[in-house]
């Protein structure tokens, strides 16, 4: 009885195994490749294991340029993220909890920002940044990231606030707290779970961005991880496989480290962003 | 209604910063971009007013139809692939793996959050023809075939782009649709199964209709994303071979920054925006009519 059940489920298990192989193999192959020498890439079999797993030469060569790119990415993404979270939560609170005319219209206005392709804002922004002599600094990225992250954040926060009874804040305000006070010491702490989820979602959007970073970085010193990675191969003339693989690997391992701890929250957050967007 | 929560000063203080940044950095540039469509030139070369020239150029430009066609083809194929694969995975999660599927779901989701550039470079090497023979060509050769130079012909390049985009996003749509499938009441399916409904019949008459809302939002989300796709294509093929895999997003980027024509670039961006709006409205219309027919 149990055997027939196991046999019947066999094709299903095979499908699952195949799926996992398809998802995981390219990444495993990438990881193995990051330990290979140029000679192993060009003359060895591509599916072979590396000769040595302690050959970190590729990583040290990759790190010499990736370190700057990582620093640039952190210096642009983290400030933008902080502003997005604070401004976005405050706006979500104002749009959903506070009572005033024009709330619905304002929410729709933010919604439009989710729909509009990034290409619509690049050229005027480039003109402004160029005239303000901001090109060549990280400011254009911080400013643009902040603005592009706001619409979804405002929208998602408004949705999260919708689940909170307005009486909670009415009570807090009646007790003599100002509205600002009840936002800072009641609403924001109460929402910290949602805020963390949104921050995580926005982190991935900003960290993985190419279009904006590509447009506003004019020289190597300002390159973010993604733009830097894209130009990585070109830098040496010939494709240096090992260091390139190591550089991609650093980028992947970083995301993996976050995902190991926060995978359930990442999945929930991204799915929520799609349904509401 | 007069509420304690109606204080205008607080509204301004809380909403103000977000609205200000959003307006200055997104809404104003959007309108400004519309203005650019009447000009030619760039911030470096200066602008010249050309009236409606950009719009007539739009109709004469031989590169436009091909990149418009690529955008549509890409969006349709990728959306269909993403949502279909996601749906199949979701069905697998619900009916085969059930509660035990958490690890599988988490693993298959992982590529979703990987940087597009990293994934694109990985796929470039994975499908490489020379000097290194990548795993895909090695597999073909192991079975006695001859390796393919994947990025040399339009058809093959498109295939790799499609495979890559489905590979990295199917886990996302699976989780999205899985949540929708979980909402279908168990007793409804049990009742149908007791009545002798086959699995196929169960899927067609109960599961698909009841998961239609989340299926539609997946479609809308996917098509909106794929029409605007830029990163993956730019990093994987750079639009090539030739301009065979150049969507509107990339064409706009090249026109503006490689050829320094902000005016025509804005006109292409506007075309893209109109396309996005039209498609979204169309999908909502179509599905609403379908839903109406189901009920009557």
C-alpha cells in the first residue's frame, strides 16, 4: 500500500528534483568557476570541479575594484532607503489615518508613479543634475532613488494602515498627544514590522537597479555594484573568467546572506508589493 | 465631519516631504519630458525647437516598428512564460508538496532577488560558445550535437533572454499564485472530487475560475514589468545582434545618450508610456467582461 503510493508520487518527485537542479545548477557552476584559473576555463571541461578550492586569487583580484563599487552602492542605497521609509510611512499615515479632503486623489497621484516607466524622468533629471554640477557625485543617485521608491512605499503603507482602527489614534490624540506625537510614538513603532518589510523590498529594488545608476554615473569612481559589474569584463581587455566569476559571486553571496535570514519576509513583502501595485 | 485627526497643519507636515520629493523628482520631470518632445538636442549641445518633427519622425523611423514589435513580442512571450510557469509551480506546491513545500518554495524564489546584472552575466557565460564552451553547449555536444553561438542570431538571442527571465522570475509568480490558490476553500474541492470530477475538470471548473483574480493581477504586474524591461536585456545582449533584441526602453536610452537626441528620446519614452497605459486598460476591460460572462 505504502509502496504503490511512493511509486505514484515518483514522477512528481522527479519533476521537483529537476526544477531544483535547473534553479540551483547555474549558481553552483558560478561558485565553482570562481575558484578556477584562466587556464582551467579555456582548456578544461566547463563542468569540471576546480583544481583547488583554496585559490582565492580571483577573489582578491575582483575585490580590488568591487570594494569601491560596494561602497558606492551602500552610500547611495542606505540614505535613500532611510528617507523613503520615514517620508513614505508619514505620508501613508497622513493619507489613510488623517481625515481631509483630497486624500483619494493624492493617493492616485502616487499610484501613477508606480506605472510610469523610468525613461520618462531620466532626461529632465539629467539636465538638472548636469546644470547643478551634481554629475560626478553620488547625489543624483540618492535623490532619484528616494523619489522612485516613494510611490510604492506610500501605497503599501497606506494599505497597512487601513487595517488599524482609526480609534487607536483618535484616543491617543484626545489624551492630549499631538497628531505628530501620536505618529512618532504610536503609529511608527506599531508599524515597525511592515516598515521593515517595505524597507527590505525597496532595498532589493534599489540595490539591483541598473537603469538609473547607468544614466547618472559618469566615471568609474561613482559606479555602483551593478554598473561596475557590467564594465568588469571590459576593464582588462580580454575576458578574465576567474575574477569575473568571483565578482559576480560576491554580488550573489551578499544577497544570499540576507536571504538566509529573512527569506520568509522577503517573499511576503515582494508578493504584497505586486498585488497592491 | 470634524475629527481630531483633521488638523491641516499635521497633514502638511506628514504628507509634505514625500509629496514634495515625489512631485519635484517624478511629476515635474514627467511633464518636462513631454515638453522635450517638441525639441531636438541635448543638455550638452543645447536644444532647438522643432515643433511636431519628432512625431512625424516616429512614423518614418524604420528602427521604431522593429523595436516596438520586439517590446510587444518580449512582453507577451515573457508574461505568458512567467505566469504559466508560476501557475504550474503553484499547482505543484498546493497539490503535491502541500505543507512540506516551504524549502522548495524558498529555493525556487531565490533568483528573484538576485541582481539582474549578475544573472545576465551568469547566463552569458552559461550559454557561451567561445572561447570557453559553456555548460549548455557542452551538454549539446555531449549528446552529439554541435554547439550554438547563442548570441549571434536574433532567434537564439531571444530564446536566451526569455529563458533567463523565466528562470529568474517564475519563483515569484509561483509564490504570488500559491497564495491565491490557498484561498480556495478545501470543502469545495472535496465536494467536487466526491462528485467524481477528474483532476483536469477540477482545475478547469473550480481552480482556474476561483484563482482568476490573482491570475489577472499577476498578468497585469508581469506585462507592466516586461514592457518596461531594460536591465536584463541591456546586460545580457546589449540589444544585439545588430538591433534584433532592442526594446523601446533600450532604443530610447541609445537615442538619448549615444546619439544625444533628448527630444526624440522623450518621444520614444512617451510612446512606451502610452503603450503601458493602453495594455493595462485593455487587460482590465477584457477580464471584467469575462468575469461578467461567468456570472450570467
